[in-house]
């Protein structure tokens, strides 16, 4: 992994380790092979926000829907 990417991944790991919120998937463990880094995280049913937005026009969620989901 290139040095800048490795630094970015390590920063993300440190941030995720500190997060503790009921609406954020928990990070349980991180391990790496010589080519990849694996994040073992809490299972969240229902798909990803990214996948959901890909199905929307202009990949945007209507404001009223967002207000309902993130109130």
C-alpha cells in the first residue's frame, strides 16, 4: 500500500475506534495482510446508504425523507 493511503487508513482506524454511538456501526477489530486491511464491523441490516442513494435521481435523498431518517 502506498504511504499516503496507509496513513489515511490508519487515521480512519483511529477515528472509528473512538466512535461510540447507537447509529454508527461499531468497529470490532482490524487486521491486515500484505495487500489489504480488513475492518471487522458490526452487521447493519438493510444495505448501505451509498447503495440506496445510487437508486435515487441525482443520487440525492429528498429533504423530507432525510429529516425522517435522521431526526
